[in-house]
């Protein structure tokens, strides 16, 4: 028969902590397994959260799960809404790549961050920006038609 030990998927004990670099195999500190599959010392994980690091340093996936990200999203939405962009940046769109769902999308350009249109995560990477072409107003369209 095949034992549970032979078939389970586990983090490689020869890996190093993704934060401090110490070998996990030799550690007496409790370990924390991230949802991305990487591992670190529990103390390194807690210190990372306290210091504002909320994603894996190796793959950039969020420490927070989807439900927790959805709970935090309104706070980020409010922060962006309360910090208006200067007029010269109005109408700009950011092309972004999401570290959590690995999809590209577009969002209104903002210095503070960009929300993924696929999974609502703010764990995104800015790729480029462009100015959205303004469509003519109805009055202008009527004038052009006559």
C-alpha cells in the first residue's frame, strides 16, 4: 500500500524562507505556508504584514485570500477616490497586469494604484498608460451630421 507520507504534496523542506533566507529544514521556528505554495517562518510572515509587505517576494501573489481582498477593496477604492488625480492626467487609462489572477486589464490611471477588472485585486503591475480618445458630444455629432 502507498502511505499518506509518500503521496502528500508539501513544501520542499530544503527550501529557504522567502523573507530571511534561512533554511527551513533546520529551523525551530514555526512555518507558514502561503497560498502560492511558498513557505516562510511564521515570525517573518507576521513581520512582513506589520511592515506593509502583503505579497510573496518570489511570485508576488497576495498573502490575502480572495475573500480578504474583497473585504479590503472598498478601503482602497475610497483612498483612490479621495485623492483626485491632477487635471493633466484625467482621461488616462493604465494597462495593468494582475499578480493574483495573472490577467491583464485596464483601469483609470492613478498614482496610488490600479484595480484589476478581473478579480478586483489591487496587487497589480503598471505596464503602460495612454490617453483615452474622447468621443464627440451629442451636440458636436449633430453639427457634423448637418
